[in-house]
C-alpha cells in the first residue's frame, strides 16, 4: 500500500476532474511545477494507484438505459457465472456481494428492449442462476455514466 500525501490527493482530484488537461495546466492549478506533476503522476501510475483510461459517456454512444441486476445463484456456480458475465460488454461493474443477492451487475444498453433481451437471453439462460431482479436506473444522480468499453459493444 502506498502512502498518499496531500499533494497526491489534490493531484488525483485534478485528474478525476473529467476533462483532459496538459500537465502544465494541472501544475498551474495546483501551484507546483510541471516536472513535479509529471513525476508524481508517473509514481502514482507505476505504483498502481492511478490508471489512465479513456472513459466513454454511455449516453453519447447510444447506451441510454442503465440497470442494476441482482442475481441469486447456486453457490458452486458463483465464480463461473462471474467469469461469464465479465465477458459481456453490457456489464460495466460486477461484484460478488453479501445480503439479498450473490452477484450484482451494472449494465448499460441502448433501450429497454435491449435490457429485456439481455436479461432473457444472457442472464436467465446461465446455468446456476436461481433468480434475478432488475432495477432500472431512472436517473443517475452521482457519478456520470462513464464506462470503459470493449472494442465490440454489440456482444
């Protein structure tokens, strides 16, 4: 585990701002030199604290329907099901959880019809899935619908 100081946290906050800015602009915003920004970012990346990725606004590419899907599964099938769901481009977050469900996924698709098809054809047909509950996201209030997508979003 890497210890983060106040400057690291401020730098991470600037990087999470959502818009690309050159190191010199970040440096000016933080009141430090460009070389310090470059060195700190490199250290954060090499220590695995920060990953630089291109996140896509799902709505801008037609993925206008987001949902949370809770799954109850046969205990011995949990990890095979997780591995299968990891391969689905519609799944943007996937977790094994405690409580009412065994697995929870956040998915993004183009329409309610695509959501229904995904649940019917890609979820309920998986061996070991006992039941599912789909919660349609009416509005995302915190955290913009930004996802890392695969090269084939039609999987």
